[in-house]
């Protein structure tokens, strides 16, 4: 067995560790242990952010073709990016009992998003890329009024169906160095918030960290327009 083959198999195993992190997060959710829940989900994000690079390096499609890493990745991602964070909205009371049905919006929208054959195109995500785990962290810390929670959930669910291209930090070449640097800094701030979501300083830190999602949204819309303008127009 050559090095690449071993690496390809190890990459699939690495991707699969996401399900153990999801299980850990689910146990934390049962115990209403917010810090552990957030840390488990953030570790899942780290796995998800790095396994694609490994998969391309070891050429998993060629060296471990009997396993579909993309399918495995999507299963884990749906659980960690969508299902568990949306369930947490109910467990932690961010969505009151009479509005539990609102949870069906992000659940259904992400089901559609993960099922698209062109969910990733032009080195970008197409439609809102199901960052419900990140959103839940903000909603937990900021404790917005229920009205705004509902509006945000419905708006982002609808945006899943709008084919705008969102920056894929590790693959979108446009402004990649700047985006990656800011993503790393943002990730560092978020992991600290995951460990200490109930700290006195967490509220102001979360507000300050919103500068990155604002940057991400603006740059994504500009990138989308750039891609549209560069595509050949047929009469």
C-alpha cells in the first residue's frame, strides 16, 4: 500500500471523526452544557475546513474510490451545521415553544442546500451556506428579542434558495489572502467565545466579531457580481 493510498484512507477517517464530535455535541445539548456544545461544533468546523485540502492532496477519488468522502462530509455537515444548532434553539429557549415550527425553515432550507448538485460552483458556495452553528452562537450570546430571531431565521432560510455565490475562503482566489487571514483571526475569536459564551465580556466581543460576517457578506455579493459580469453573454 503506497503513501497516497494510506493518506487517502486516513483522510476519510479524519472526515468521519466529525460524527463523534456531533455525538459529543448532542450529549452536551442533552445536559444543556453550552460551552461543551459550542466547542464540539467548532472542532467539527475545523475538521470540515481542513479535510478538503487533505482529500485533494491525497486524491481520495483515485486512491480510496470505494468511499464517497463528499457524501460522508455532507452527512456530518448537515448534523453539525444545521440539525444540532437548530435543535439547540429550542433546547436553550431561543425559540419559544409556540414558535418551534419556525425551526422547520432552516432545517428544510439546508436539506435543499446540501442536496443541490451545484451547491458549490465557481469556487464558491451557491446560496446561504448553512452557517446555522455560527448564527446560534450569536443568538445565544446576544439574546435578541424573539421577533428578530424569527426574522433572521426566515430571511437566511430564504437566502439558501437565492443563487448568490458566497466566498469559499479556502478555494475562492479573489482576495483569498485577505479573506483567509481574517477568517483565521475570526476563528480564533470564535473559539474563545465557544469556551466562554457566558462570560461578562462575551456580549461585546461577539458584537465586535460581527465585523467579519459583514465583510464576508459584502465581499460575497461583490464576488457574485464579478462572476456574473465575467460570464459570456449569449444573444
